[in-house]
C-alpha cells in the first residue's frame, strides 16, 4: 500500500483479521497525501469480495488497478505434508472452476449490448474483477503448495 501511496495512488485494501495492523498501514500510507482506506473482508467469500469492490468504487469512484494478493488454504488447516492427494487435487478443480467463471465474465463484458449500458458494464467489470481475483488467488496458492511439496 505504501508504494502505491508514494506513487500518488488512492488505495482501498482489505484485511482479514487485524484491524490494528490495517490502521497502521493506513496511517503510514496517508503520509503521502493520498486517500487510503481499509475494509474487513474475507476474500474467500464471494459476498465479501463483492463488498470490497463496491466499497472501493464508492470511496474512489472507480477501480484503476486491482492487486490480487490473497491466498487460500484448504479446510481443515493442515500442514502441506499432511494433505491428502484428494485435497491437493481439489486445488486444481477450484482453479479450473475459477477460470471458467473468469472466461464467462470476460465474454459478458465484451458484449456490445452491455458495453452501451453503463450500469450493466460496471456490473460486468465488477464480476470480471472478482473472477480475476479468484483465479489469481488460486494460482498463487497452488504455486505455493507445489513449491513446498518440492522442497
């Protein structure tokens, strides 16, 4: 957040657990004269992800950059060496499902009828951003798990 603020960007970010840490980040980043706000959101829940996107648009007017910097972890919370092959394979299934949702959102945003309707386009772009977050989050987690398995 600090680097975006130093570059002059207004920033909205989420935190999952620590409001105190989020407030410290806000305070540090605001020293650069930009708007910085946080929202408690569990990005593993679609409703929270949508809430975060709406919050950012309400506060800043639009989204210019979306940084998908979230990770996932299987439930139950097991060390990687105790995960079953089935749990590992579920990660790939979730990635493929997220990619399908992303492709559908991209196709919807490109529809000329949607592009001519500002509200419909905004809704499609919001869906596209959320789908991209899901795909990015899953790939990041999958890469992390593979790296740990190879170590």
